[in-house]
C-alpha cells in the first residue's frame, strides 16, 4: 500500500489510525511550509520520528540534560559528515558515550514531542511507502534520531498530544514554540505530565469545552471513541473502551496500559456478560459507577489481560445511544491508592458522546437507505 496526499484533505490523526489498525510497516514522509518530518512505522507502532520543525536534535537534547559532554557531541557531528547514513545518537552510542537504555528513554520523549509538534501542522504533502524503512536518502533532515526497540502506540501519541495541547492552551495560551521542552530535566522528570497547575478535583473541566466542540462534527464512530479516550486520559492513568453487544463486551481502544502490543490485545479482548452479574448490572442501570471492582470470573480475567494490576478503585461509564448502552468506558489509576479525581466533566462529555453516536448511527442508516433506493 502506497498512500499519498495532502494534510488539508486527510488529517494526520486519520492517517495514524489507518496505519495503526492495519499494523503497517513503512516510512511516512511529510513536508510543508513548517518543515520536513519522517515517521517510521513497524507493525502499526511508531519506532522513529524526527522533524526540522524543532530547534535542537536528539544529540543536543542529551547535551542539555548533562548526559553527553559538549566536546563529545562536537566530535559526533564531525564524524557524521563522514558517515551520513548514521544519526548523531547512533554515533554517540557507538563511541560509548551514552548507554542504549538512556538513549531509548530520551528518544521516546523526543518522539512524543515530534508528534505533538506535527499535530499543529494543517498543511503539507505526505507519502507513505509500505515495507520501506530506509530513510537516509529520502529526506533533507540533518539528523534522523534513534529507532526504538519497542514502538509507541499512535493512538496513545495522538491522545497525549491532544491532551497536552488542550491543557497548555487552557492555562497559558502557549505558542507552538513554547510547547517544546528543551530544559535539562532529569529523565525521570520527563515521565511526568505537563501540569497547568489546575486543582486536581477540577482537572477534567478544562478540556470539556474544546473537546465538546470537536464532538459536534465527528467524521465517524471511531473518532467519537478516540475523543472519549482522550478526555479520560486527563483524569485516569489507564482506560479501555468496550463495544457492548447482547452477550459480550469487545475491546475497542485503550490508553495507559503497560503491556506488550496493548492496542492489539485490547481489540482481541471479549468479556462474557452472562458470566458477570456486576457488568450486567452496570449495563441495566446505565449509571456511572466509582468504587471497588466486584470480583467474579470475568472481571478477574479482565484485570489479568490488562496487566495483572489490582486497582484500589475503578470507574465505569456506560455510553448510551438510542436508549441502550452501546459502549462502556473502564478506567482506573493502576496500583495507586490515591483518591479518584472528579469526573463531572467526563460524565457530561460522555452524555454528549452518546448523542453524537446516535447522530452517527442515523446518518449511516440514511446512507444505507439511499444506497438501497439507488440499486432498486
């Protein structure tokens, strides 16, 4: 599959979902007035991403963090002129100046910031070449960063990027340049969320307005579920959204799960409703539940599949359309014993999401009716 076009016609988020769901391997190139970027996918996961829309490269990030000496970095830049096929990070690793584990941690955060930056691009030409991950001769980027040994979920990057942008714009009205972090933070500090200083109990009200605006004109049911996951990721550490059928709940998407091939595993997850009085009760009552997870064979199986974490408390949010529960959002904070934050904004948003799903279902039925009429 070769995919080419313009971002004006097909948004980056839509492209990522196509490549992720299809578990595609290949190289995605995009260029426009803001610069050039390259993203490498392997089996639907992102393993490399770079852009010249950022001021500094990965090697300079390592210098700023005090992990590599300036003189050694200068040596790697000189060597790169003789070894154009290698990135500065690769040269620094081969020189023994920094360990693989350190580079992997810093590269993961850099890839996140590259994707956050690209989400601000609304114009440009793109091309995806299937099964081709050689990028050295395809771009004028000075440095190509580092290829991760374990890729990142595109859905996770999209949700985190949108969340970071929403929170930052609410509190600080940041410019695109200000959204890039180049400070010499400790690596462990890079794992923290960007904070707006908003009180925890009201942190879900910040993105309510902006995400509700996006919910007004969704292009598909999958976009609605992605918006729900984005919102939930502001409040909770982990979450899974399920499609609800007559006899089972099927996984659709997730955020925050620390398991191998999380997206793929969630899509294969099926929970039998006739074997769980607790889940059946949630669907019948159509009410939000927050508290301890009632244990039965099905909920025990679910927790085991989600990484074996036994959460202190959980939250379940039925998503209602046309008078019945069509989806269920499950969230928790992993093994943390901290009190759960307010979910008032999320509950309001999920109510709007149910109405948007009704509209999406109605539009689909109308299209099917028109197609049948056309064939008669």
